[in-house]
């Protein structure tokens, strides 16, 4: 047996494909990452165009700040980000992104085009990249903002591609991601098109109740109660929750956001159900869109690459605050009197 060293540092391209395995599960994961980038860039109007449920085409156009020539080339590098600089920034996050991995990962498993222009560069840039390799770079006149186009997702990862579902199923996942981000940011206009057909048009609903109504049905609003409670300057809960008689058989209409980020957290979910204790039958769940705002130093979002989970520094305090706030709002006296004054 030879005693030559057998450990090797993996090539960059392979590292990106491995990272893509964690972040890019299906077209909707690409939609999520690109939408988060558009929001972090300060976009107020975002258009999402899909083909084949996102399997053949994902194109996201934003009117955010755009990138200059150097940044446009750097953004495809792994761990390249404009959002954090040092350790401490991880505990004071004000952006949705910070890992600097999404574009590198997506580019390594697709054919991608980036068109972007900022307000200071005279010219914009158009970059084509395939399987992580830059194929073409040109400068051209473009409006300020960014267009990212992702074609043939997983063209070079056939094993992954096989797991993708029917167009309609993938479209459903992508629409779900758009809905969650659109709820998180009612101030931003979103449009979703599939094969040139308009699927979601959220250009005019600029407040949470209207957004929720546009996504889940107008009649629903009658049965929603407002929540707005602050424990102190560091902890606040706001949004809308359903009266107990409006309920669902699954948790899919429980939308929870922490510091503007859609999160599915066990502690938060448990606290919500605690708030509805004795008000719902077993196996029934409320309709909820709740926003928890807290000091970024008290919550760690760097738990999983998809950032769907968090860890609270003071889990018990957050749990009890949510549960008691909901119990208060759901006290029959508070909503019955409201409903009477509504009619
Ligand atoms: P992260 O979002 O974690 O920083 P990404 O790989 O998603 O990492 O993006 C890398 C960088 O590219 C971002 O930090 C940002 O500077 C830039 N970028 C990406 N998308 C956009 C966009 N739509 N508009 C402006 N800048 C963008
Ligand atoms: Mg990002």
C-alpha cells in the first residue's frame, strides 16, 4: 500500500455544485434566492417569468440598484457578497442574503444570463455563464436594475433533474415562494407570469390586508383580526390572525416572518397553536400572517443554507410573548365587539 497523501482540495466548480445541492433543490429555490437578491437591491417592482414551471426558464427582472462591471463579474464567485464584511455583521443582519453563495451555486447547475446596470456606470453589462463558466461578457446600454435569466436548471446534473416534478407542481412551489415574499413586502409590486400568462398580479395591493386578500380570497378578510403588540423596543408582533371559526385542515396558511424573512419555526408555530388553545378542534389550524420583529442580535438565522430556520437566544420569552398576545386578541370579548361594529 502506498503512503502517498490521499486528501485533495476539491476544484472550485465541484464545490459550487456541492453547495448547489443544499441551496438549489428545485426551480422554486432559484426563484427564492433571486427574489431575495432583488429585494436586497432595493427593488420596488419585480417581474418573475417562468417556463415549464421554472424548469426551462426563470427570468427575474428588478428595478433595484443594479451592479457595476466589476461587481457583475464578482457576483458569481463563491462567498462573494456585498452584504456582510465581518463576524459581527452576522448578528446585525438587515438583508435577506449574506452567504454569497446563491449566484455561484445556481450558475454552476444552469445556463445563466445576467443583465445589470447601476446608476453610476455609463453602460450596463451582459454576462453569459454556463455550468459555472463565463462564456461571454459584453457592455451595452441598459436601464438601471437587474435581469437574471436561468435556463435548463440541472442540465449538468441529470440525477437531480430526474427528481423534478410536472410543470404544474413546480409552478405551484414557485408561486408559493412568490406569495410568501409578496406578503413579507407589501410595499413592493410583484408580477408572476408562466408561459406568458399572468398568474399573479400584485401591483396595486400595497398593504398586508389587501395582499392577503389577493392571495387567499377577499372574503377571508372579514374573519381576520389585527395584531399589533410590542413587549419593549426589542420585541414586537404584528399582522393578521383568523377568528377561531375560520380554520384549515393543514398549517399551510400559517405564514410567519421574523425580521421580514419567511420562517417556519417550531417554537413560533407552537406558540401560535398555544394562542388558539381550546379554540380550535384537534387537527384544525388558523390562517395567520404574523410578523415578529426583534433585535437581530437575539436571533440567529445562520442555521441552515436555505435560512428557513432560526435559533432564538431567548426562546421562552419569544414563545410566551406570541402565545399571550394571541390569547389576548382572541378573547371572545375583543373580537365579538369588533365584529358587531363591523356589521
Ligand atoms: P448574497 O445575496 O448572499 O450576498 P448572492 O450570491 O445571492 O449572495 O449574490 C452575490 C452578490 O451579488 C450580492 O451580495 C449583491 O451584491 C449582488 N447581487 C445579486 N443579485 C443582485 C440584484 N438583483 N441586484 C443587485 N445586486 C445583486
Ligand atoms: Mg442572495
